[in-house]
C-alpha cells in the first residue's frame, strides 16, 4: 500500500486542527483548554525547527561555498541570486499596487469600524511605530554595521541575527577556498558531516509536522478576532490574497519558461515547505524543510540551494513586500487619501528595500510597513486598521516568501547547469537496502 505523501498528512493535520478549534470555541472553557494543552505542542514543533536553523545555515553555506573551489563561481552565482531576488520583489510590489488600486478595498471601511479598530489596536500600532522609529534613527549605514557581527557566538544565539550568521559563513567559506586543499580537507569533512546530521534532524522533526500543524491551527482558530472585524476587512484581505495568488502564477511561469519543469512538478516538490510556512508564519523556521525539498525533490544541487536559500530567507520577502504595498494603499484609501503615481513608484522602491531588511520571523513585516507609510505620508495610526487580520495574512505571505526562494534557487541552478532530475525516493530506499 502506497504511503500518504507528507503534504497530504500536513493538510489533514491543518483541517483537523481547524475543526478541533472550532469545536472548542462553542463552550466557555474551550479556548483555555486549547491554550494550556494543545498550543504548547505547536510551540515545541516551531522551536524544534528554529533550533536547527542556525546550525543548518552555518553547515550548509560553508559546505556549499567551499565546494565551489573558485571565487569567480561564487561571485557569479551571488550576483545572479541578488539581482533575481530584487527583480521578483519589484514585480511583487507592482502586482500588489495594481490589485489594490483596482479593487479599492479601503473605500468599504466605514467611519465607525475604523474608529473601533484604532481603539482596539492603537497600542499595538504605537509599539510598531516606536520600533520603526528606533531603526530610522540608527543612521543610513546602520544596516551595513549590523551585517558584521562583533561576536559570532552571540550572533548565532538568535535567529533574528540570520544575516550576521550568513556573513560569517560566507566569509569562512571564502577563506576555506583560499587556503591549500590539504589544510582545508579536515575542516571541510567536518562541515560535510555536520550538514548530513542536520538534514537527518530535519527528517526526524518532519515526522511530527502533521501533529505540530494540528496544534498550531487549533490555537489560531480560538485566538482569532471576531467575525465582524473580518467582514469589515474582507476586501482588504481578498486584495492581498489575490496579489499573492498572482505571484504563485508568476513563479510557475518563470519555472516553466526557464527550467522547462511542469507546474505540478514544482508545486508537488515544494508543497510541504509551503504548508509549513503557512502554519509557522516564519521563513526562518521553514528554511530546513525548504532546503530539503528544493535539493531532494526539485533537483537543485546542494551547493546552489545551500547558498541561495539562506540568503533568500533573509532578504527575499516577496509576499511581505506585496502585502506592504497593498496595506499602505488600503490605509490611505481608508483615510480618504489619493496617492500620486510618483508616490506609488516610491512605495515600490521603499517596500523593496524594506523587505530586504525584514527579519524572517512572524510579524516582522508590520514594523517595516511603518517605513513605507512614513515615506508616503500615510498616518501610522492606520496600522490599527489591519491588525485584526494580520495573522492569517502573515501566514499566506510567508508561503509566497518560501515559494519565491525555491523559484529563484531553481532559476539560478539552471543558469549554472546545476539543476537535474531528482532521484525517486523509492529508488533511494532500494539502493540503501541493496548496500
């Protein structure tokens, strides 16, 4: 009997979690039971993924760069990766602006609803505004300063310092290429072995994925805002979802045009990572699974995936940038503001740059949105209008972030002749048995 594919198990876990959560909202003590006895298992699952994110990046990136054996190969792949990420982000923001300008969801917000939302979420909006102001006051080159850690052990202690860890890993990998091979051989073997151990840990953690997703979805249902607020913001949420769906179409088209791979091949290969991204709202937490799926199921060679994907999880936030564009225009519409064409072009540039600096953790895009609003002269208090539906939309845009990373990895691999047909899993199992 054929085993059920992982993505179907995760979908079943999501569906059962939603049903379980809805059932428990029907009686008074239900939310408390979910919070005390179900949600912790979801938290443990996310923590286990975050646990291996930093070791995975260190091992995979150092291994991938050192395998290149040539600085020119690294610079060529790096340039292609960054340029492709920037192009996809600009396209994402443009699609977001087009959708929100067409649907105009802000016109459906009534004065009473607007005031209710601002009163309910005004404190959260102010906290995000203060966080964004602190970033703004840090200086124009602060991002460059933050890129270089003063202490790698301290940097590796938090997933929020992902870019610093990547910098160290790239620096270490380049140094490994430049020293004689007889001296680098032992270090390379260590990181090769460490990378294999981490990937096996990913396999073990994914055995629990359906149960972790069940717990996360059950908790989300009982913690969701009231349906009245969802109805008031339905058009805004629809605009974001339509924009994100168009990005999926764009990714599939790019994969088909440049790699000749079918949409079903691409979507089946990346589906478990997409579902996990939806459940965790974190590109960083999903990264181990994304790397495994792209390498083992989409046919991207490891030296490409181990370089492109960690960078993508840090700087490529297509879903986040699209959401920022839609949210900014939606808030402007809600306040009766007309944005000029020049301002909308500025939003494209600002959202693109903001998404590059957006941390790969849940809710980080909200802080970056403040900068976009500030540029366009839109009141930051308008953030309160979208807090009610931000959580489910954060889940959706994280799916796009992860899908974009996978797409770019395939495009870069294809340009380097490092994209091949993956071996069927059944063949691997048979081979191991024969050995």
